[in-house]
């Protein structure tokens, strides 16, 4: 485990990441908005739309959507994002910019989930497009710590049976065969994106 960020520092990073992702999205072509990502059947526009929802959805709306999804959190998250993605892309970007500075949380989440969301889904978008997007190591470490302590239903990814060692910041977790990689890659591994680990094992 690593050094936990303070609440204010964490929100400042979320704000910067939301702003930089909005800038990134504004430069996409219509074809790039329709590109499939590694998030199931989600396109870039679906992932981007999803990132605008947590800070805007009310408890009442969340409950209604949960019932509409027949009690499945996964289905609720999927369906709300896909419906929101029907908006014009300019509206999606505007909604992302509109939540910069917001500290509203989705029901049952902590202030650390927005950081995980913006870091990981920002990479989902960039990787789908073959683009590079930096991830601040200290932010990635804080997010990785949270993922390691998450329980159901927030954590839905299998825990790797390995000792994870970051090569660019002081952070380790787990036991077993050693996987060494930058902390950004390890965060992606922890969130079910195993192909993202580019640095190999046991370096």
C-alpha cells in the first residue's frame, strides 16, 4: 500500500483529469467517438457519457434506474451510460466540464471512486484510440490502494494472485509471482484490464 492522498488533493486531481479529458474529447473526430473500447460493448461516447453521470444523478433517479434494471447494478450502469450517450457529443463534453469542481458522489460510493473512474476510463478511451494519456503516479497509487480494499458490489474484478510491484513509485501489494510495471499499468490490471501491463513479469 502507498501514501493516501488527502481529500482536497484527491478532488483537485479529479478536477484536473476531468478538464484534460474534456480537452482530449473535444479534438476527436466523429469516427473516433464511435470507436469500440475494451469496456464490453461501450464505444468512446458511452464511456465518456458514463463519466458525467455520477456527479449528476440523484438518489431518487438512481433508485428508479436500479428498479428499471431489475436490481442489477451492472445493468443499471450500462444502460444509463448508453442512454446518456445518445446526446450530441458536444453535450457530453459540456456535461463533463460542468462537473469540474463538483464533489457530489454516486450512491454508496466514497470520494475515492471518482478518482478511479476518471483515471481508468480515461485510459479506456485513449487506449481504444491508440493515443497516449498520462496518469499521475501518486493518483494512480491512491486509486490502486482503494481498488485493493474494495468489496462487492463496487469491486467486480478478480484479484490477481501475484505480488504487484510498481516501478515508478513506492507501492507493492499481494503475494505470489511478481509483476513489475508502472503503477498506472498495475491499476489497469487491478481493474480487469490485464493486457495493459506492458512491462512483463519478474523484472
